[in-house]
C-alpha cells in the first residue's frame, strides 16, 4: 500500500502526522484515530466520528498503532462476510503480521494468532472442520436442552430468591450459560464456580489467564479422552465420531472455542436483555402487556447491544474496493457488528422497535456465521422468561448511570446488575416457574405408616468447587497454540 489518502501503510512516517498545535494533534500516525487509549474510552462515539469522516469503511489504529480498516456499514459488513473469494479469516495473510509489525506480545495477539480451527480455515479444510461442528450441533435435542435451561434457571434463582436481592450478572448471567454448555458438551460434573471463574479469566487476559486456561483445557482433555474411548449422546461424542475424522487436538481446540465463545456471548446477551428490561419502562410494559415476547426482546437486544462489538478480523485476499475505499491485498478489516447495527441507512431512528427483524450482525454471516446461535437464543429466551416469572417485581437496585461496564474493542461486559424484589420461596426445579409455587407434596405412606421415600429430582447442582490449581502447574502435553499465545500475552 502506498501512503495515499486513507492508506493504511506509511503511517509510521512522522511527516504524515499533524504538526504540533494542530487540532488533530493527539491522533495517531497519519492522523488516524486510535481504537485504544484515552481517545477511545467511548468506542461508540469513535465509530460515529469515523463514519462522519470516512463513510462506511474507515481507517483506524489498533494497539501499538497497527493499522486496520473498520467496517461501519451494515451492507458493507454483510458483503465482506459473504464474499469468501475476496475476504477470509486467515490471519497469516495480514500484512502487519507478515512484516512483523504485530509483535508476539501484542495485547490483541490472542485474537490475531492463527489456529487450526474452522474459524480460520478456508476451502476444503473449512468444509471439513465446519461440517464436523455443524453436524454435532444438529444432534442436539433442543426440547431437552430447553427443559434443562429451565431447571438450571430454577436452581440459580433458588439460591437468591429468599434474600430479596441479587446481582443478576454474577449470580445468574455468568452461571446459566456455563451450566448449559457443560451439559451440551457432556461434562455436567465440571460445572462449578471455578469453571465459571476460569472462563471469565481466560477471556479477560489477566495475569492468571494462563492458569485458568490450563484448568479449562484439562477438563476438555479428560472429556475428549473419555468420549474417544466410550462415545455417548452428546456434542463431544458426535464431534469425535463425525466422518470428518477430527484428531484429538482438533477436537479439543473446537471444544475450547465452542465453550468459551458461547459462554461469553450468551452471558453478555443475558445481562444485556435483563438490563434493557430493568431500565426501559416502555420496553418492560410491552413485555408485560403481551405486545412483545421474550424472544422479540432478545432480538431487540441483539440489535442495540450485541454480545460482541467487533470480530477480529477479515483479510483481503486481493486488491478490491469496499465502501468507496481502496482495500489492498493483505489489509485487515474489523467486522463492525455494533456500528453496523446502528448504520443510519438501515436504522434512521434508533428508538424504533425492531420486532420481527433478524437482519442484525450479532451472529455475523456467510461461511463463518455463528453455528450455535439457536442455543444462545434458547438460553436467553428460556432463562429470562423463567427468571421474570419467578420474580416479576424485580427492580434495579441502583440508578442506571451507576451501572459499570468493562469495555474492550471486542465487547462491553456489564460488571454487575444489582436488583431487589420481594423475597420468594424456593421452588422444585422440576416444576414450571411460578411466583407462588405449590408446597411440596407430602411423602406417600406405606402400609403401616412408614413414609415412602420420594425420588430425588435431578437438577444442575454444581459440583463442589475444585481446588485452585497451583500457578506453576501445566498439563503434561505439548502446549497448544492458544497456550503459547497466552504466555506471550502474560509476558512469559
């Protein structure tokens, strides 16, 4: 690329930056806006500035001033994800990666590093790996899973319903997806507080992310070995026995992606839907009055606050044009989910209800469209409905402006959602959700007056939390790509 207008090369040339005292001083090299640092505390505002300055595709800078295109237009995003002849997700094609501009310790390296998974594959290899994942997904019993989601929700609500207060992020939204995903993968015994913490820690890239990642991978190692030896009727077994013939490493890597991506996306989705219900009186009135269903509320949230703001990244396989910009071979482009969802060309009025419209970008599109979106929707639909049925009087326990977010370029995660409600009795997890559940039936009497023992309902009770792994512990097998990435990230 040449250092022409809006070009993403030559940005390290100091002559391209604004002179001292210029209003643009403080921008990055070449006068480009940064997507990190003090200038990007409100990324939504940055995206709108970029849209005003450049249109539907804008040049910007990632951490360490690495150049990237941000795709802001809804139509441009859909064209990019749906045109594999021009754009792919193989990070090895990215010019800054080839040139060494992106260092091993780059803060976003976990997003950039190529991995042998379907999300980064192309052609026949993509068809093989993606076919195994979608094939295993197709075997999921959706009715059975919805029943399990209901039981898991009842179990979680039972933990706080008598208190009259709760944090619906830490006590609900961060737990329900993990309970359900562990059930789907075939490892319900692994669901506990430690697994939830480890998944969150992996995704934050904290100092303990390596240990947390090792904990998750150890569980997936054991699961893969068990199901390879004795397949069952679960996602993992069907992934292993699929005709694509995935190796153990391929199985583990795809299980990791499915578990962590589904967990993070669905936890954010649950928190966002509940926040919308609690902070928008008109929205809640529509929900209570029957003008809107919970699934429609979920779709509205997917438009307004998608679980992921952007996705890293697509790469141009050839010189092309997008949104009036000249895209060079090897350029990287961010899939702009959140800015694309508010493109004024398709949403001139952001307050307008989007009922019945599923054309948002929350689950991407094209060959790499999220294969587990129906499961995510089911967790949100059933979980929110069951929760609101149990505690219909739930209210936000703080002013809305006091809610805190942990924001990164990839997503916004609500830190907590404190609520209050009138204390409610616990409920049998096998019953349908109710505000005033029926009291448990008395035990049947044997002849002679001895109570007949009752069968115990199976509920997603988490196992006792596992002991914290020692910081120096590592699985004996050779470290995988993601583990090496995390070591880079942690400076090890």
